[in-house]
């Protein structure tokens, strides 16, 4: 039997998908799962609402990560972002984990299915990647089952500090995608004419970084980019409100770190001229396109200076994903063109380290707080492009109204959980 020093209810609330479309999505009371000998059960302290859930809801069983799973027969509990604390430990895992221990789970699980293989196409043969929120239990529930697949793939990452707020830990997964993206910045450097070339990873300290797009993911790139201490950081967008938010959230920190921050509208500012002025005509060292726009990608290549890295971080829709790249820029300026999709367990662990060290500020990215019942509304807001930032829910805390915030600190969380907001 699992150890059970915490009283766990027989039933719980969970966001359940039982088919295809938003009519098949809703918060229901379901049996609380119980861990097997090599499994864990955790209480969800806070969960984020990810844009990727929209694609899952709209595609249902046809989503590639469902692997043929019939959601009408076997409904899924959604949610790929969260921070959890252990309440039950399987008997074969005794001594390896502690009750109350907190984890963030990397949702991309590189492992073949162990449980419920009969629910997968061809009994799971040929399936080597699973997803939390897909065929594995998700975070948008009061409790989450952590099965063998997650543990075997080392996707349960311990939270390194008790000082990390639950909502901030829930931001670790989306921030980890940004960690992965900037970790893909690899450049070849040569200290002198007779020096052997060396490979250096990450944004260039003291250099000029450009981030195209000041939406939610673009602001996460701004946040992380500051940890590399660039000399100048240019953020460009076409929406003034987003640029004002960048200045409000990061202007003070940039001044503290002696980073020259420029949030500019590409319609009214000659960005290439600004970059030349800031770099003495050399151009940018790192360019990140954090928006899904082919036009932005094509324009951004002209920002890159010699030996720069150009990162197409934002994805494009199938059929609209062909863009023109000037081979002369790649060849004569010797730039590196890269991209990334998602992160790994290491990226989540690194994100938690940076949060604990104060090098990134997850509170800056939270703009809505609510209850499980608000998640369908949050998803509709995302579809209508009305949610600029991240939404967080606390499954154990009932909240009648959605709370709109500029940021969400650990003090805000403590007050909310104590009943200070409803």
C-alpha cells in the first residue's frame, strides 16, 4: 500500500475532456486516483493554462499525442503546467521520496507507455513519447497521478527552494521552453588570428540582443535574456500596449543591471538604424523572433550582424511555414540560423534554479488568477487574443471571479490562499 500521512478525499474536481470540442470540456467530480506500487500521488498547488490545450480540445483523439486514445471511453484530465506536492508514495518507492516534497513535472515524457497500453493504437507499439495532459494525468485537477513513465523519464523535477511560490513554479514549464530556445544560441568564436575556434553557448554577454515580439513568450525571452547581461536589449512589436508593459515590468531591472533597454514599435521606429547606432554599425549579436509571423522572420534576418545567431522561436502554421532567407546574409556574415520546440527536464531544472536565484521573475508573466471552473473561459480568451500573459489557477481554492493583475508575487499568493481575495 502507499504511505498516506495526508488525508486524501475519495473524489476531486478536475478539468476533463471527454471527446472533441469545447462542448466535451468541463470541470467534473471524478474519483481521486490512487498510486500503484511504483507511482506517486500529488496535490496540485497551482496550475498554468497553456495555449496548447486549445489544439488538444479542438482535435480530441486525433491529436498526435493521443496515439489513438478514445476520449469518449477514457476521458482525459488536462493541464501540462503546474507545481505539485506529494501526498502518497507507492510502496516500492518508500524511502526515495518524502511526503510534502514539491515537484514540477516536465510534460514531454520521452518514454514508451507502461500503463494502459491497450488504449493506445497497436497496443502502444512504436510510441516513444507521451504527454502529461494527454494520455497521462494533467495538472488541472486537485490531485495528479505521477506514473512510472514520468519517473522513468526523470520528468519529475524537485523544487529547489521552499521560497518559490506555487504559481511561480507553475511558470517553470513555459519558461523552460525559453531556456531551451536561448540555449540553442551557439556561436563559433576565435580570440585571435592564430587561435583555435571555440564554440560558445547562450546569448552574448555585453552584446546586442533583439527580441521581435513583446507578447507573453516574447516577454519571457526578455526576462531570461537579462540573465546573460547583454549591453543592450531591443524589443520590437507593433502593439504599443505590449511595449509599455515591457518597460513597466523590466525597465527598472534593466537599469539596475546597466542594460540599455529599448522597447520600440517597428512601424514608427527605423529598427535597423537603431541597431546600427547601438552597435557602432556591427548589427545585433542575437536575434530572437518570438512571434509566429513569416514577415517578422524575413525582416529579422537583416538585424543580424557578423557571427550573429538568428532564432526562429515562433512557429508558423502548416502551409504558411515557408519563408525567404537571404543566403548572402548567412554566408558572408557567417550567422547561425536556429530554432527550438519545447524543452527537456534539464530546462525545467535550470528554470527552477534561476527562479530561486532571482535571475528570472515569473511573477511578471502572470496576468490572470482563477479557479478550475475558469479554465474554459481562459482558453476562449486565448482564442480571441484577449489574454496577454499567463493565467494561473489554484485547484484547492474556490474563487468566484477571475482576478486580473499586473503581476503576481509570492505575497499575493499567500494572501489569496489565506482568503484575502475571492
